[in-house]
């Protein structure tokens, strides 16, 4: 079976080196030494200042909304993993959809501008598949209209825009370190804040609002990353250059063989590739389903990321987003991991092109 993804596992010896430290100190969670070390190393790798590790990428979004005190309406994209929108609904924030650009699959800045009303408080765009949003246009709208911006950067680990880390855009940017993501801590996530005050507030939020042995200063929740998650994170980070090198090879091979046959995601000028996903767009849904059926019957499992378009999900009920619905019906993500061999890629490509 060739699945859409296969989580990266570092060598046991490398992981054990970190886990031995947990056994030595018997410090399992609550901002332990490995979480502190991972925080410092990620700050350096991602070139960011205020980075807070949390237990998963969905909580990262929820904590970010709280820290920035978003309560009303937020403009977001219907073309994403459901957590981008469901986290808003869960927090009592009303998601207002704006349509995507049919080439970059990210929020269209003109559509965002049109969707702004007097009770809009925030914009929650997604750097989908690691392709960056038009951060300059969105940043301008946010300033002009007095809105907060929280980027769901779950797919954008390591992406650079004009040579600088993409995570510096927005009042906050969130990452998911779920096992299926490019970089992972089994489950986990992070929030990168622009302002130190917001970061300090979020630090309290993830620890029940407790700021000392006998002091509770406000409402909070449990959003902490534990030491075993951090151990995996450190071991995977040790291998990150190898991971990126291998993923670039896989990505480039797919591109070379498929670029003349399918629509591929367009990246805005200045946006680097982190080789997170390989989505292809078919001419219509019928050919997609035919190809998917053929791949499935040969033991290959691509996934319809992202389908359905979130504006069509029952409990959300948004206005009909034409581009998002169209792309989500025609897009398929091909199996992609550090473990995939060229031989397997050839098999996938052969099956795709013979439909
Ligand atoms: C994976 C993902 C999330 C959720 O992250 P978890 O760590 O699984 O909670 C949120 N948004 C996007 C775009 C994602 O791909």
C-alpha cells in the first residue's frame, strides 16, 4: 500500500538519546528541559522571536484567537483542512468565507476586501500546501481596516518569502506538528506572535491561567506540549536537512513528469518551496474519480485534499464560494513522503497517465 503520506521516524538511537534525558530527570511535562530546548532550536531554525509550543495545531489556532481577543467575525478561506474553520466556530467566532485565487488556492485579497464589514475583527488566511498568500495585500487590508491577522501556517514550515521566514507575517502565525506534516512532534504545534505581550498572554493561557504556585490570574486551558513530544521534535529536527533534501527530489520528479498533464499550484513570486505536498488539478471531477479509482485498485492511496469545500459543510453554511468548490472537486494530493522511492513514483505516474 502506498498512502498519501508516511510519517518520518528518526533512528531509534537518536530518539533514545533524548528519551534517556526524560528518564534521568523524571520531568515529563510542564515546560520541561526538552520543550525549552526545542523552543530555542525552532526559534533559530525558523528565525522567529516569540514562539510558543503547544499540544497540537488546532489548539494553536484557538489560543491565538484568545490571545488576540477575537470574539466577533473573522474572514477565512473555505479551501483548507476543516480545523481552520472549525476552530473559529468552536471559539464562538463567526467564520465569513472569502473565495480563493484559482491558481494559488490561497485567499484572494480582493475577495477579502469585499467581505470586510464593520463587525469584522480578524482575517484567518492559510498558506495552503505551503504556497504563501499575498501577504502584502492582506497586510495592507488589515492595517487599513484595523483587523488582526492570524495565519494558519500549518503547511508552511520553513517557507521563505523574499528570503525571509513567512512566519513573521500576521499578528500571529500557527504551525501544526501532526505526524502527517512535513516536520512533526507526533502531535503538536506552535504559535509565533509578532508582539511580546500577546506571547506572554498566550503562555498563561496554555497553563490554566496560572502564573505561580499560588496565583491564578485569568481564564486558561491546558495547551502544553509534553517532553515526549519534544523528544520526537528534537530528533526529527536533527534530520531536517536530510528530510528537505529527499522531499525536494520527490517533488521535482513529480513536477518534471506531470507538469504538462495537470494544473499545478502556482506560487507567488518570491515564495520558496518547502516540498510539503504535491497536489494536481484534473480537468473535471469525473476524470479525477476515474484516476483515483485506478490508483486505489493498484494499492495507491492519494487523498482529496481539500474536499469538500468548507462553505458546503452543513454546520458552517457559508455563501457559495465558486472557485473553492471548483478546485476542491478537481484536486488530488499524490502520495508524498521521505520514504517514497523513484520506482513507486513511476508506478503512480504510469497509473495516472494511463487513465
Ligand atoms: C493539520 C492542520 C491543522 C490542524 O493541526 P492539528 O495539529 O492536527 O491539530 C490546521 N490547519 C491546517 C491547514 C492543517 O493542515
